[in-house]
C-alpha cells in the first residue's frame, strides 16, 4: 500500500512540474507578444519602423568612367534676355485603312524650355566703336540680337498620355523596345523658336538690356555721351 502511495505521489509531482513548465512557456510567449504589440503601437503613433536589412536588396553601382574634356571654345556672345515657354505637342502615327486601336501611336507631350536672345560681340568690326577726340563721347554699332538654340528642360518636360494600338503594344513587348521620345523634344524646341520669332519681344528686350549694360560700362570709364545702335534689322 505504501509502495502504491509513493508511485502516485511521484506521478503527481511530475504532472505538477510539467504544468509549471508549460505555464512558464505560455507566460514567456505572452510577454513576447505584449512587447511586440507595444512596439507596434509606438511605431504607429510616432511613425517609427524597425530597420530590417534585406540581404537580397538591390543596390545601384555607378561604374561610369570620368568625363573626358574634348575641347574648349571661346564665347563672345552676350545673352541679354531669355524667353521661357511651355508648349504642348500632340503627335500621332497612323496607318491608312487600319484602325488606330490596332495600329498606331498617339502621344501628348508638354515641353518646358527657353530661348535666349544674344548679341555676338565677336562680329564687331574695326569701326564698330568710335570715340571723340575729347574722349567724352562714344558710339557703338552692334549686330542685331539673334535667337539662340532652344533648350528643352528634361526635368520639367513630361509625357501626359500615350496611346498605342494592340499590334504596336505586342510588337514592343516582343522586341523589348521602348518608345523613342527624341522627336517630341525636337518638335517642342522648334515650336519654341517659332514662338520666340513670332513674338519678337525677347529680341527687343535684348537690345534694351545690351544698351543699358554698355551705357553703364562706358559711364564708369568717364564717357558722358554714349550712343548704341544696331545693324542688320531683324
């Protein structure tokens, strides 16, 4: 009888110990879960997120060689004024007798850029500047301002919409070729030049600014009468 009591007591002791172990594990899990929830709540309120490094994350490496200086050019042009433009280019490539939904492409592009008005001092002749004997009067005859090459800003120019036919989309997918936007920039630059020529105000402003610059320069040299004129009417 005493032997059976001893066996029963041992079993009960083992069960109690096992129950304590399981309660300890459950308590540990509750602590871990509670800590995770607390951190998540703090992150939600403050915007903080734990930083976990992705071992397979992508990294961009620039292996481009340094720029090579090919030439230097002396500049003699005075950029006296600048006109800023925003043009809308709407180009469509269509195929006769085939619906645009099957074959064709239409692109809506907004080009942002500028055209300068410049005076080329490199074209001044020997008689372009005349000075009076008393060195109080100076006369300067300059070439008329001209328009520079337009500059289309790639950072602010963008494609608004692009529509392609089904066949063009399939062809681009199979060949892996993307749309070429160079023509859009060329057309936008040409329209900026046309607008600057049609308006003409940037050329007028260039004459006024150049005249003001020269008068300030010669006044500082002691001249009291300064005449500035322009040849080659636009």
